[in-house]
């Protein structure tokens, strides 16, 4: 029973960490998996032509729509958006 609780916890933490993602394209990163509404994605270049995404909750004054893959949404996240 304890093992199931640990597996569930790991899956829950992984789901939160992987809520948004970014891919490398020539010049930098682009959003490949958009975060849910109310969140923004900060694309980060990791080296060796690899990017990842960090999901950040938006402030009440920010507009963070669902399913947004645009350069504008990437820039809102404040990361590497050079692949657009």
C-alpha cells in the first residue's frame, strides 16, 4: 500500500513539472506543450539543441489564455523564444 502512495506522489509531481514544454528550433525555443489557462510557459535553452519549459502562474493583471503556442505567449513567460 505504501508503494502505491509513493508512485501516486511521483506521478502527481511529474505531471506538474511537465505541464508545459518547449522544443528547440534554429535560433532558440518554441512552446510545444502549452500550459493551462492562468499559467505561462518560460522556455529555457538547456544546451545541445534542447529546450524545456517551466510553468509559472500568471498574476491577476496578466492575460494567459489556454492553448497558446504563439511567440507573444512565449515572450510573456520571459524565457528563450528565439525559435519563432
